[in-house]
C-alpha cells in the first residue's frame, strides 16, 4: 500500500522517479491502460466494496491505478466535483493506500492516506483491509486526521483488535511525520499518468 516505517518500499519510491521512467516501466501504449484491475476494499464496520480501475503502473510490489469519476464525490466535508481523477498507489503489505485526487481541469484537490493492512497485489486485483482512519492532505500540504469518531465507535463495538489499534497509531505517526516527502517521491510520475489516461479516454470515445 505504501512506503512505511516497517516495510521497505521499492527503490523507485525511495529514490523518486526520473523523467521517462514510466516508458520503461509499464504504462506503455494506450492499450495497456485498458487493463482493468479490481480494487477490493474490506471494511471493519460495513460491507466490502469493489471498484474497477485502469492499470497505470505495475512494479514488483507496487501498483498504481487510475479512476475517473463522472459523478460528484465527497471526502469528509470536502466536495469533489464531477469529472475528477484519482491516482491510487498500493504497496504489497504496506501500511496505507495513497490517493492523489485531481479536478477535471487537473487542479490538485488533495491527497488521501487510507490506513490499512494486508494489502495483496494480484494479476487482476488488489485487496486490503481498510482500518477506518484516513489522513487528508490539502494542496497546501496541511494534514487533517479524519474518521477518529468512527474508529472509536468501531473499537467500542469490538470490531478493531488491540494489534490493529497499535498498527493504526503507528501508521498515523509515520504519515504525519513524513507525508511531504512521500508525496514528493511520487509527484514526478503524475503528469505522465494523467496525460496517458486522457489520451486513452479520448481514443475510447472514438470507438463509441
């Protein structure tokens, strides 16, 4: 799910991407973007969710998916207009999923860290246990911890174990201490991902 203090992250994430890396790594031609990957999100306090996303990048233990939303969305009290695009990063056995969210005009809306566990990347899917607590980072890189009340209710209901509580707290501290550096390391690939995704969507419209 993401580079964290316990699990070593891939070299490309530790060091950052160089311009042109994606050409060598995987988005490749637009037909590669047609590969669909199913995101399977297991919740502690509600039903499992499944989403189909486009594959943007695959490495040994890191996958990047991209999702275009035709309808409006909402993160806490933050409204996200229709036409937004999310670039989602997942690391095998990592401590969180990282979403980078962009408006239809490619303005950066914000970054969302989902604290999670048991991330498993397969050929056609990526699955993980969502551990409720999220951290929202504004475009100005101000951090805001979300869903603390929801987590407290789940703990009281016996839905979150003591080990999971410790894991959540550890990942929260890692993110709050290092989110700027984490974002900087992945920022360099975003423009190429968005441009290729737009080109792919335009090509698909030609076939409609």
